[in-house]
C-alpha cells in the first residue's frame, strides 16, 4: 500500500475556465489571471463551457450571465447536474456507506467555485445567480484588484476542500483495504455484505458468495518463507480480482490465506462459473508448492453458497453455508469447489 499518494492533490497551477462571448473581456481576464500564474482556458458560450468542464475538470469557472447558445444561468444549473451525476456514478467498490444524500452533494458542489461575471446588477439577477449555484458574483466593468482578491479567496477555499477530500479518501482507503493484497479487508467485507443484504431483500434478488482457502499454505510458508508467502497471497488475490465478473462483485481478504467473493444479483450458476474461472486462473499461475499433498503447484479449495436474502435470515447464514461447503471441498481432497446444498 502506498499511503495517501493515490489521493494526493495536484501541484499544478490552478486551471481557470472562462466562458464569455466577449473576446475583449476574455483577453482582459486571461492577462489578469496569467499574471497570477494561473492556467486559463477560454470558451465562447455555455454549451462550450459544459464540454470543457467535463473534459478538463477546472479548479474554478468564470461565467458570463448573458451569452448566445446557452446563457450563464442555464449553464450554471447544468454544471450542478454534472457534479451530482459524477458523484452518483463514481465507482466505489469499497464504499460501505449507503451513499451521498442531497445535502452532502450540495456541500461538495459548493467547493467547485463558479464566479459569475456580468453586466447585470439588478437584485433579481443577483438572486438568480446564487439560486442556480453561483459561488460569487461580480459586475462589469471589472475592478481587477477586487477580482484578483475574490479569485484568490475562492481558489484557497477550493484547495482546502481538495486537500480535505484527499485526506478523507486516504483514511477511507486505509480503513477498508488490506495492506498486503490491496483487496477489500474484513471490515469492508462485513459492511458491504450487510448493505447488499438489505438492498437485495428489497429487490428479491440472489446473493452468492465464494469462500476460498489456499491449500496447505502453512506448509508453503514453512518451506519458502513468509516473504514468498506474501507474494503468493498477492498473486492469488490478483487472480480473484480479475475473475470476479461484475462491477458489483467484491473480492476481499477474509483472513490469513482465506479470500471471499461477494456477488450480488448472481445465481448459483453464476457463482459456479466464477469459481471455475478462479480455479483455472490459479492453475495458470503455476506457483510451485512442494509442500502440497494435492499438486506440485498452489491450488485453492472453494465453498459456494447462494441465497435470496430475507428479513427472516441474516448475512451470517450465507457465510455459514459457504464455510460448510468450503469444509466439504477440503474434506473431499482439496483443489476443488463445492456448492452448498
């Protein structure tokens, strides 16, 4: 695990997106911002602004209210929708929370500043600007001293938020990911299973699980040493990650040499397909294991179970059934997978 580096904040100068149909105004703003060391991208209207925003992810948007094709007020509303969709659709396989509520989304959006710059200075226009999501509002002709000050303050606020978000993500990663294999850890496994159980009760959909155990792993460690054992665990975990079929499937290190795969909306036949793919993938690794009694290479024993969750049952029932099947696979000679009856 590489600590917080996956979530570090960019060290590049802030990127400013300017949307204004007045070329003279764009030139004025560009010069003022480049003197501050900022990077600047210019567009002519609200539609171009939306495209540039999605492509470039700027640190702040400077938005004229009156533009052709799409005005600034409409553009601001559309930017808000983009931000919400990005949060909702963002993949988060280790997220055991129920999701973002509207209040959280609003707070996150407020940290992506929109500074509206316009000749409109009537009370209704100002109210409308803030209503559609503008962070601040300045009127033309622009006082460059005031403009630079407001821009710096908005960028400081955005930077603080980004650093906070990166820190939260890093701690979330540390709390939910196994440091050796980079798979979900047991804490994450428990939370994800509980959340999927509740969700699938409402959908009346099946939930499958595979519990995996590396055969004779103690002998592997004894013969090759714990560093080699760690590498073996990493390679096995990587195979499981590749062979899990869907975005919703969660692969976790269950404990020691045991792994688990949680497969929402997956019937028993789907679990068998995944288990067979995992078994083939482990064989393809051809990790030599002279201490094994069943093969010259590392192998897995797997137990599978499938249930349709109900309020009368619990996630523990699924775990117990999968564990029972795993025991049967070991008792039956290992290097195999068994489905619970």
